C-alpha cells in the first residue's frame, strides 16, 4: 500500500508515522470491503448499492448536508503486523521508459530499467472492525437475501475476508501482491 506516494526513493510504502512500520490503514480495508460488496452483490453498480439500507448502514453515504448524508456504523481500524515483519526487495522492469516519459517512440531498442520496491511477505496482520452493540442489527435490505439472519458485523467480516483473499489490497494485485490467506 502506498507504492505511488511521494518518497525519497523511487517507490514508497505506507509506514506508520510514529512507529515507522508498515501497516494497513483502516480506510483501505473499508474501501476494498465496500468495493467487494458493490461488485459481488450490486452488479458493480454503486448507485444501486447506495440505495440499499444495509449498505448505507455499514458504510454510510455522502450527502450535501448532514441530514442527507450518514456515517457508517462499522468502524475499520488500522491493521498492524502481529509478529515479525518479513520484507524483501523486489523489482519491476520498465521496458520503455523513454516512451512512457514521452521522450521517444515505442520500440525494442531500450533496455529494461529495474525499479526496486519493498514487499511484505509471510506477515500476519491483526485486523479489527467494530460496531456498537445496539447498532449491530440483522440485515433487512437487499443484502439480507444473500446473508440470511446475519447481522452487520458478521456480514462485514465475511466480506472483508473474501475481499482480502480474492481481490487483494494495495498495488500490483494483478501480478499477485496483496492477497491474504
């Protein structure tokens, strides 16, 4: 997470501003869970999702005023490594750097330019989400048909697990990074 952020090196990684360790921001966990639910249960249609009461109870919704918008009832906390942080250096190769920087034409005369980046592997993270007990109701909207007799927290945990396992989180998921077991 944070591969494209401004950094003193060619690439970056999201590090905690106090502890200096890699972590997963709660907003990233919320984002992939939200995206997963939209894609899997609302046919990728965000407008349809925002009209669903269960979805807006979990994630909230934007509005022009406080009366129109709402805050999601599920809280996603920052996630930190449990034990050892296993880092390794990896590379990505830009085969056409002149072409991408608009300094040349696309051809096979350039040599690959390796760009180094840090990758976290074989590291467990402590992931926490929460909801107030009185707000953790059994679903009643469109999601209720998919998750019979399950409450908001159960559904969110299940969807977060699926999102991490099948969608991944962070940069370079297309080549296998960011997937959880």
